C-alpha cells in the first residue's frame, strides 16, 4: 500500500483545486442549512418502512441491533469528521482516500459511491411515485417519477442555497414528525397518554424470538438503514464555515442516532407485538400509531415517507454531482463533468440525474436481470466506503499530528484503538453478509464492482506516474 501523501496544507495542489476557468464551487449554504441537513439526514425512508422486516426477524432485539450498528456509524462519522474538518472537500471520503492511500483508492470509493447515489435516486423516485399513484389512481407512475426528477434536477442546477432551502424544510418536516412520534410513544409507554393503556414490558419478551440468526438479519438491516450520513461532510465544503459546520454535525451525531433510530425502535417494539403482521404490511410506525388510536395514521405516515423519499432524492442528486465534480477536478473522470457555472457543477448535476432516470427506465425494461443486477451491485457499497474511511483516518491522523496539528479540530476518540475496533466491526458485517443467502449475492456483486474500479484506478495511477516521469525527463517538455 502506498505511503500517505506528504502533501502539506501549503501545497498548491489539493483534492479540490478550483477549475481552470477560475470558477470554484460557491459557499452558499448557511449554518442553519448545514445543521438541518445533519439533523434530518439520518431520517430516511428506510427507517420508516424498511425497519419492519428487521423487527419481524429480530423481535425486540432489533433495539440491540440498531444500537450496535449505531455505535459503528458513530465511529465512522467521527473518523470522517476528523478528516473533513482538517481538509474540507466536496469529495469527502474519496478525497481523503486519495490523500491517504493513493489515487486508485479515491477513484474506486468515489465512483462506487456515485453509482450508489444515482441508483438510489431512481429507487426513491419509484417509491415516491407509488405513494402518489395510491392517492391518484390511474395516473402513470413514470410521469410522477419524471416530474420528481425534473424538479430536483432543476433545484440542484440553481444556486446551492436553493438545495439548502429545500433540504432545510424537508428535514424540518421529518424531524418534527419523528419527534412527535417519540413524544406520543413515550407518553403511551408511561401510561399517561389519554385513551391508551401502557403495555409495560409484555411485548419485550422473548428478547430473541428467532435466536441469534434473527438478530443477525436485524443487524444487517439496521446497518444499511444508516446510509446517507456522509452527505453533511460533502455539503460542508460549500458552507460559510466548513470546519465549524463539520465539527458541529459530527459532535451531535451520537444523540441524533440514539434518539431517532434506537429510541424509535424501542418505542415501536414496546407498543406493538414484534410478530404483528401490521409491522411488515403497514410499517412499524403506522402500526404503532394505530395502536395509539391516531386517526388516519396510515395516510399521515405516507405523507412523512413521501417527504423522506423526496428529501433523499434531492440530497442524493446533490451528493452525486459533488462527488463526480471532485473526482474530475482530481483527474479521475471526464473533464466535462468538472465544468462549473455560477458556482454549480451543472454538467455533473445533469449526468447524475440522467443516470438516476436510466435506473428508473431499467426497472421497467429489464426488472429481472439488468435492474436486479444493478441493485445487487450497490448492496454493500456503503460498507466499502466506511472501510476506506477507517483506513484513510488511520494513515492521515499521523500525518496531521506531524505536519498540521492545528487542523485536528475534531479528534477520533481513543485513536487508534477505536479505529481498529470499527474496522473489525466492518469485517464482522462482511462475514455475516457472506453467511446469509439474501446478502451474499450483494456482497459478491459489490466486491466485483469495487475490484474492477480499483483496478481501473490503479492503471490510471500508474499511467499518470509514467506520464509525469516522462515529462520531467524529456527536455522537449
């Protein structure tokens, strides 16, 4: 493995060198935008709907599963925060991997994440369209997907503050909805909510109704529910004060994860029997609200899930365009994606949106082969990204301590021991994925894509090194 870059803060070349036309990305995100993106970024549609399958498998131990995976995510966010506060970059972990490991690592992690985000945009568009067509039967699903894609593509083509405003209000709605749910649930559990009786601990036993295997399935489901937390470190590079923004977001990650994920899972499994069919069929939050006698709970949660899906579409187009832009500025992709207009990488926005819409078309044209293959290919990308983050932090921390200790505004706890523990945790999740038939295909497909990207990145790296040596030795250059 190559040694970490000895690039110092004064070195002219950085992973986000401004474009040759002299037009850099803008810094239009305000602190309130960044704070709400950090707060709402942890609340995705997977939390509201996808957690039902995890509860059905793990039973009450789903709280343990979310707590364990939440601890892992906290460590990852702390590591990423340390590097992003020291070197704010729209490339986030990809730029850090390039500094720490080499250009091939930045190439592989960045483009894998780009594919993940663009595919997720398509999936979220399909999910949002299904909700709307449920309210307006007879309207074509594809038309709603197209409308959402155009709307958020346009939002991201505008100044970055427009993206920030959309995300601010989307996040505010999500945070308000889940906060209200937690308050009502806590009152019901305490037995002080009018019209309801406290179930006590009657639904919390047995803790492991399906044994250790059920806990494993719940753990895997919970790990992937946390995807999307990285967006705040990407957005921070375009904020008024990137270092302060990253530091504040990372420092509040612990209570956000504990409250929104672990807290809401605890409320759900306390109020509703884990084996209730409604947990999977309607979703855990709808089942809990029905248990509290909240009228129109199903439609209420559909509105919240729709907001979560639209928010994710907006954030993922933004994240994909900035990752793509950063890769190109570092010589890791087609130059046209690096063009910036009015502080926005508009070609990268269009390319990311187009790839997302292509995924939607594939879901109609080739749902059983090409689209399912694509879904499997991105299944474990987030774990690959986390692994690059941990390895990068292990290597960059020593460089920062030696060359720029003043940049360590955020520090990883108990370094290097907790970083190694986090890596061991990721390794354990990879092993668990290999054991489960449903996730084994995802693991192997993602592994194949990552190896191909790493090989391509390494070939580009070697070619670049030979070209650089030739230009130094050739007098004609």
